[in-house]
């Protein structure tokens, strides 16, 4: 009997973003969802190499390339896939070039360390009132390290002349304060497959 896939892999394209909801008792995942008031606690980018799918993601151990099969049949996760809209770019040529740049950048950061201090700052931002709450930047950010949504945002920074910060919301946040929720509900992306939740 075939396993049930959480996403339709036939619809996936390199550069798609995959959002994760980790089910069960996972204090870190639960804490992230609670702080950012989101169903999603993690995000990575889908890439295809000779017909083999991977998720490039920033985990506690650093930026890694994980086979998509680890997630697509697992009862531990709920997945949602979104894709950058072509109309988020000036024209078709810029769209294709933007996707190519995004892919080049994501491969370049594989092996980078996880940005734990930036996550601590985000925790402060979402729990402490006043100045912390309003600031659109992360003073603890390290440009050589990444957490998941920061990596995706930096990866797609300035690939479009229309949206320099591809996932910027009403708060005008920069990549170092972007969350999986910001990316999943951005006006620059469209739903592809999986669970269409916010």
C-alpha cells in the first residue's frame, strides 16, 4: 500500500518555499508558533537535482540539504508550498533571472551556522512591549548565520525591482525579523500544494 504524500510533488518547482507545522510535543516549534501567532513554525526552499527533491533549510545544526522524502510522508508534519508570483517582478525576464539568483544564493549558504542570537532577539521582540515590539531590525543578527525565514528572505533580497524585500509586511520588517508566517501570507507568493493555512 502506497504512503499518502502531504504535498503533490508533481506540482513542485525549484525555488518553491515549503512551510512546516511540526505536530506533537515539540517545545521549540510550539514556542515559535506561540510567539509569532502562526500555524507555521519553519520554512525551507525546495530544490531539484536530476529529479531528486531536497529542502534547503536552516536547522539548529546549520543550513542543510534534506531529502524531501523525510517530510512528505511523515505524520509528524503538516506542509504548505508557496511560490513567488511572476507579477511580483517587472517582467518575465526578471522573474526567470530572479529565480536563478535565488537558487544560486541558497546553495551558497549550505553549511552556514544557525543564527541563535537572532532568534533570541525575535523572542524579545515578541514578548517585550515598547521599543522591542516596534523595531523592524534585529540588532543581534550575524550576516554569516541564518535562521529559517531569515535565510529565505535574504536569499530573495532584491531579486525583484518591484519588491526589494520580497516578504515585507505592514511593519516594514527586514529579513532579520521576518517569520515563516510573513512569507506564507506575503502578497508576492501564491499557494501551490499542501494545507492552505495561515
